[in-house]
C-alpha cells in the first residue's frame, strides 16, 4: 500500500485488482467503523465483477431486466448503477470532519477530478446539479454514490473506461429512463483501467490538498 501526501494528511493508495462487490463493501464498512482519525485516509482503486447495486434511495422499478447479473442493495446514496470489468472504481475513505469537508464539496471534487482529466485529453465534460456524475455530450461517463458515518465517507466513483455497456440497458441508470452512457473507448481514448487510474488519481489528490488549505 503506497502513501502519498500533499498539503495535508497522507492518502494511502490501495490497488485491489478485479474484485467481487460484497467483500469489498463489507471491508469498507469495517474500515470506517474501526478507523482512528484522518491518518487512515485511503483511496481504493479497483474493478468489480458484474453487479448491479441499488442505493438507499433506489426503486426496484429501475431494474428493468437484470437477468443473470446479481443485484445488491447497498448503503450508499443514489439509485441503481452497474459495475463491471473495464470500469475504474475509486473508493475514497476519508475523515471528512477532520478535513473540514462537506459531502457536497467531496462530490464536486470527485466530479472535477474526472472533468479535468478529460479536459487534459481534449474532451469537454460537465457535471449536473440534478444528477451527480460526469457527462460528455449528455452521456454519463462517471457515476457517484457516497455514504457518511460518524463524519467519515465510503463508497465513491465509477468511471467507464473500456467495458461492455450492454448491462446499462437493463436498468434506468441512476434512476433516469433512457439515460445515455458512454466510455473512454467510445470517445477515442484507448487505455487500460490501470493506466487511467494511475493518471487520474493525482487530480483527486490535488483537489483534496487545495480544499484542505
């Protein structure tokens, strides 16, 4: 596990590879319950095996035809989304209270990190106040969902890199019927999930450092 600090507490970077959803979720819960102060702040980078997750505000009517893909009801905010290989998942496990950050500020930092990463590669993207995430020409490329307990957050961001997008047609993504979804490959960027992770996460680290000043 690598440690990186810039303008504040260390941020421990943990690369987990391709993982089943539930064990990682349970580990996030345990990490958050047991942590002692901001020195434990971590960023987990991984991919999940195919799974639909339904947030606390989720309605099963948005699960149109999940088929053989498992559905997990989870304790994050938001509606239904899909995770699968070829998608970068980033879980920032942060002590927001100690950092002086609100949930909305963290959402904006996560969105901005993706927007700035894309801008550096010539792709214009934006966030939407009414539907958190990052969009390119109206199509969603990154989704967000968080949970805060005792001032500490878990869950996080999913960023579509080079994946099978078909499962998104089996749901109303994030609760929006007909919402288009895109990925880096379809925007002309060919890169592995690991390569995207390594070039993206410094944008988040720098945003956290600026916000903590």
